[in-house]
C-alpha cells in the first residue's frame, strides 16, 4: 500500500523545533486576531477575552451561526441560541472593539443569515450600542438573501449545480423557499475597505470571516484561510478543546501563523492543530471554498513552546475547472405544523412494532436495529414549571450539557447524543396544569453508557452551580428508554391542520393497537413547525453573484443608525492557478484496498486503540468519521488491516460503495478519515441524528487484526 507523507512536522521532535526557532532570527508579528468562540451564543470566559486583548489586536471575529442546526432557523428567521446568551457574547466583543478601535466582524448573523435573521441581530446590536454608548461608528450590514425568482431563472438555464445528493428541484419549491447565498471574502473585504469597523453579515463562509481582513492586508490567501479554519471553532483546536472559549492567532512575516489560548488551562500543539484540520471536512488535506481549494498536503506544523504551536505552507489554489464564480446557495421550505408522541411500551411487545417506526431501545439512533451484543439508550429529558419559558430553559440547559459534556475517556467529541429533530425541544401543557418541555435523544456509544450515571450527576452539579435559578423555577426528570423500557417516537407534519390531526391519530393507533401505552407516555404534543432543505447547490452565474451581497453603511450613534452609503462586492482573484499538487479529493491520501499477505498475530478493540472516534455532518448530505489513534503503531496496524478501504467501510457501514466518498490516511496526527454520502438529507422526517454525532458506534465495535508489517512502520508524528 503506497502512502505518501501528507503533512510534515518541522524537525524530528517538538524539542528540536523549539531549539531551531531559538537559534534563528525571530520573525516579525504582522497581524493578530482574536476569535471569541465557536458560535455567538456558545459563551466564553470573560477573563479569556480580557487576556486575549493584551497586546496588538487587529480584529475580533466570531461566527454567528451555521446550517448545522437544520432548516428551521432559515425558514423561520429565528436564532438557535437564547437572546441573552448571544447578547452577552456580542456585548463584550463590541466593548473591546470600541476600546481598541479594531474591526469587529460577525457573519451568518442570527444563525442562518437570512434577512429576518439579520434584522433580529440588528435589533440586538442597536441595543448593545446604546448601552455601551457607541457613537460615530461606521457599521456595514451585508445581506445574503436572494429573491427566489432569481434562483428560478438560474434553475431554468442550468446554472445550479448539485453538491452531492441534494434536494430535487422544481420551480414551485424554490418559490416557496427562503434562500441565502454563502458569501466569501470579497463582500467583507469591500466593507472593510469602505471604512467599516463593525460588520454584521448575512450567511457567510465561516473561514472567510477571519481570512478577509488578513487578505486585505497582504497576507497570503492560503495562510489566511487555514488560520480562519482553525479559529472559526473558537478553542476547539486546543488541548483540551472547546468551542466555548477564545483563541488567538498571530501571523508573522516569515509566512507562519502561531496559535495560543488565552486560557491557561488550554494549549495548542502541532497535533491539536493538525487534528483540527479534519473537523467537519470531507477530506483531510483539501477544503473547498468560494474562492478556491485550501490545500494543506505541504503544510508544516511546529511547536513554539509548550502551549503555542503553528504552521506554514498552506495554499489556496484553483483546480482545472474554468468556472471562476461559484457561490453555495441554501434554501429552506415550510412543510407544515407538526405533532409528536412519545409512547412507552412493554418490552415484551417491542418485536410487534413495525420496523419502520423509530423506537428508542431498538432503532432510535440508527435505522439499523441495535444487535443483541450492544445497547441503545434513549434519554428523555422532561421538565415542569409554572411558566413555559422556565420549563423550556431548564430543558435546553440539560440537553446542551448532555450533548457537550466532556468526561474522562470520551471518544465522541463532536457530541454525546443524537437528537431526532431540530429544534429538539417540544413544549406541552401537563395534566396538573403546569407547563412541560421534552427533549428526546439517544446514544449507542459504549464509553458514554459506561459513564452515564456519573455524567448525569456531574451535569446536575454543573447546572445547579451555574444556573441555580433555572433549577429553582423548574423541576426535571430524565427517563432511560432502552430494550427494557422502549419508547416509540412519532412525528407527523401536514400543511392541512385537520389532515394532520387525522394522520397523527392513525400513527398513534398503529402503535397502540399492538402495544398498550404506559401511563408515562406523552401523546399529541405540538412540536415546532416542520421545515426541509429545498436547495443545496452551487450557483455559477457571474452576473448574479456580482449583484449579490449588497452592502449598506451606517453611522451608528447608540441605537440610532443613519444610512450613509451603499456598495457591492469587488471581486478579484486570490487563488494560485499554478499549484502543482494533487487537488482530487477522490485520490489524494486515499487508503488503498489491499489483501494482507501475512497472518495476523492478534487483534485489538478499536476502542482501546483510539483516543477519538467521532462522526459529524458535513453540509446537508454528507457525514464524516474521524479516528485518532493512541500511537503510530496502532495507526499503522489499522491501515494494514484493510478494514478502512472504501470497499471494507461500505460493508461495515452497510452502505452502497457509491456512497463512500473516500477513506483517507492522515500521517500528521495518526488519524483516518472516512467520508460518506448521508443516507438521507439531514433534518428529514425520518431523521434520527440531526447533527450526525452518533453514527460512529458501528466503528466502535470493530476489532482490528494486527499484522507483523504494521509494527515495522511509523508515521512522522
């Protein structure tokens, strides 16, 4: 199996790298940028931001959202996080920008970046400006929403290109959709050149938010984009990683970038940076953006000291495709009001429930039923309060902690549980007259299950210490739903309210005719309206793209913003068209299919060989799996086992070979990446795992054969 070195770590070890830097001329700092957190509303320690602001600060940037949470937020124009959390994060960013005078950049505002999302964020921003007495500040608002008729016209002339297996298009569906384009660096650069200090942008490429000012100041596009790819998740690229913390990047005149955490509890290492390059990407060395392809196969990672690390050598390139202009467009469409039911049944009757019905304890996390050697656990959070907002708040807090909670030995760092819908919270009126909220979820992760009791106790302790008022105003229960206490989860939507009632009653009757519901069941609950992705394509019309992303300038005097100009993005080439490397994501670093020539000397559980085994959605129709091994020996053994070729993975994941995009080796961090076409478009009515964070359980069950040849090889890390 041929496996070229894909990343290189400078020097033979971290210590040698430090020594070489000490003995050379120190490079000059040319740019320093602060990332507040992974997404506005995640929160971050205020002391981290204050520490990050010590010294030169050229920009403060934060991503305001994404499409990860589903089509509901674009369709409704609402935010994912609580307003108070978003305001607290943005307020400190604005206060810092006012004091320092640097740009403060926010994109994908209000979560989805549509006009209603942006308007929601503008109301909040004006409130913050008034409270902080921000006056005579130049603000740029960049819109990203498209008139559906424009998209219909492009559809008619064939100017829309599908990104993977996407929604089927028709004119009526497009006309019913809220549609946004994802801006790259050029609208942001234009706004900055127009004198804007504060930018509030619609749907944006998260990396572009960070790269734009760097490129404007003459920093190479490849370095700027790679820096942005690390920063857009906050401190997730640290050890330990978290999106709820700040991260600082410094760019030097020798073409390098160095990262440091202002939080002394975290550090950046060559390994953590290289590993983050895999996060939510379909390929470990190729990342695709509006302006080109970020190629990192020649990137060099290094350590500056025990807490800071960096890289150099990344490139933004063009492939041989002559299409210069290409913008991703996303659309969401209303499907109708939605009803849900959660029906607990006798385990003896589980086998009588039709296999197409979602049942926690059987097929709640994956459509393939759990086998007898494994366990699927449904986790149902239910709250009760005198006021609906108090019940909802506590349910959201508990669900968020359950999803993100870090614990010793955690493998699934992208998320601990699978939600079947988004928004995941269902509110209802209880029999006792109080208000209730329910969040259903599930997991098959054996490591989480082994720690489940301790995790629940730790979550309760954290919530009681950090949000005592939430527990004072509401109570909660957490119900376990497994093979011994199965829970059927039903979802029905329909634009016609009367027909919806009939259809959902039929679904309930289908179950209750086979199994008597337990008294703890919850029937006929009104859930948030159902939305679906209706568009996920590349728009390739130069004329349309140049007219997109209108920029409006304002002079802000507290809450009063006076319009003082308009502009449109100025486009220019920033990518290298003479890159000599491989930019074919289906061949670069692909793991070959090979037959081991030797007899294995033993086998080991993948769970014991890997530090991380995670899965995550990439866009609306793809998923990626990342496996980080504990040692070079374990990594080599996995590669030599032939279990990770496309052919083998198709069998393991029970997917057609055509749905396996690729399986890739990553020598830089002893990792394997697997990318696949999703079985369904995420957020569909048959969804089980809205974020795709619990699909790795099949891999966790693997045993890896060890062959003698694997012990003779070593990766460069």
